[in-house]
């Protein structure tokens, strides 16, 4: 049993293009990374994030406003989040 904090404070503002990633995509990238790093199986459900704290500033690349385009963030930006977390 342990815990982790993923702090994305300082992330740039949301973009006018489509590389923004909603928080759900960020959480998915974090779960993927944790599964890669742990020697044990981690279930793919919300419970596996119970000991994890994620800090993402609003209106940023990783937590854009409701009107921001996000399609490219689902692939490109999420892979960069994995790179940063690793």
C-alpha cells in the first residue's frame, strides 16, 4: 500500500488547436504508467486510483475548457503525459 501525487501545475494554457487532453485522458495515461511500473497486476477501475492524487490546473492543456478541441490530445498529448510520468 502506498500513494502517489502527480502534480501538473505549470502546465501551459489550453491551445486553440486540437492537442488539448481532458482529465480523463490524463488519468488513463497515469493508470497505464502505473501498470507498467508495478510488478503486480493493477485492476482497470476507478478504485486503483484511490491512493493517487492528481493536480491539474483548469483551462490548461491537460484540463481545457468545455469548448476546447481535444481530439489530438487523446493520442499525441496522452503519450507525452506517459513520457513525463515515466
